C-alpha cells in the first residue's frame, strides 16, 4: 500500500511526458510521435560475421533519432528510455522475435562513467524490455574493468584497439546454453558489441544476437 501511495505522489509531482513532444503521456511516447517514428524505423535483421550471429536494428542513426539518442545519453534525461521501450514493444514483429531469447544483457559502462552520467542508458532499456517481455535480465555477469576514451571520438581502427581487454565475465555458468540478446544503444563499427560478445562466448551460450536502437 505504501509503495502504491509513493508512486501516486511521484506521478503527481513528476508526471510522465512524451520524450519527443513533451505532452503528458504515461508511456513516454504519444501516438502522434510514435507514428512519426514508425516512418523512420527500419527494423532490420542482418547476419554478421562476428562473435554474434544477428544484428537487430530498430532505426538508422540519423536525423531525429540521432538527436533523441544523444539527448538521452548525454543530457541527464534517463526517463527517455520509455520512448524507445514503448516503440519496440508496440511493434508485433520485433516483440515476438525478442521473446525467443532467454536472457538480455546490456553493454556495461565503467564505474567512472556511471558516476559521471548517473545511469547506463542501455541498461535502462534492457531492464524495462526484460520486465515487459518476461525474459531474464543479467547486469552483473558482464562488466567493464577500465574507463576508456569514448568510442565516438575514434576512427574504426582506433575503436578496435581501444575496446580490447576492457570487459570481463563472472558467474558464466548461468549463461551456459542460453540464447542471449546483447543490447546497446548505438551501433557504428560494431567493435563494442563484438568485444562483449567475444567475452560472452566464454560462457558457451547457445546463441548471441545483438539489439541496437540505431545503426550508423
């Protein structure tokens, strides 16, 4: 009862709004703005010759989607996860595909980056997809041991070198023979998710696929 009362007070003091237009909306994305995003969505599934099998992309990393992701990631607006989660869950094709996985794992960020930003943008999306899809969320198995130069500031070759040996895996037995969905916000060269998938392969999962909000 106390929990419900607290949530009601929070809703009154900080009502949820559409992340795009700012109008009051409990789901974080109004119908008008969802329809606008529908026109931009690509819902692309490609086979990759990497440590993971399929790459599932919701959008291209350009225009309004690019601006939304940058605002969400770098401008202290963690509530914007609702915009992306809402959009993904409302698409029947993607919803059904995502339900086939056993575990969802967000790409981790370093402790230093977490302290600076206050949240892991990929983890917020993964947590709420897990809740709504009814699949397991794992945020403690894969972790980042080093704080490195942001990948967005480097070229393709520098990114590959920069991301090497910065992730580690623990309790890997709980991922054995699982169908894993690795989640990240933006896919550019694929260096980050590929390195994560490489480490996750130590657990001998049944399959690893990658879901990204936007592909560059």
